[in-house]
């Protein structure tokens, strides 16, 4: 599940960058292109995250509510940390079972 964790972390960092770097630059430094570029990158990463979360939910046998929670964490700042911990815990549990 390393691939999903990496996509989740990249998407989470892009959201934090958008909210806490690009948006203040737009307002405080009159740099609207910061939001344009970072927003574009974040949008692509979020679409990848959404698709990856659907694939991961299928591979892991997640319920629809659990998948929706994981998907929703993609729009919560620092939500990727929760997702990363959850996936790591599941991976550890499955490895111990084998």
C-alpha cells in the first residue's frame, strides 16, 4: 500500500501549500499566480488521490463509509496524517496475520 500512502502524502502537502503558502501570497504579496499554479497541481493530485482511494478501498475491502471517510480526509488540512496512520496500522495488522 506504499503507493497509496505516497499519493495521500503528496496530496496532503499540496493542500497545505495551497492554503498556507499560495493563498497568503495571493493576498499579502499580490501574487495571484501562486494560487493558480499550486491550485492546478493540487487539483491533479486530488483527482489522483480520489482514484487511488477507490482502488485502495477495493483492494482492502473497505466499507463505503470508510472509503468516504478516507476520501473526505483529502479535503481536510492534515487529514492525510490520519489516512497514513490508518493504512500503516492495517498493513501492520495484515502482515502480522500472515
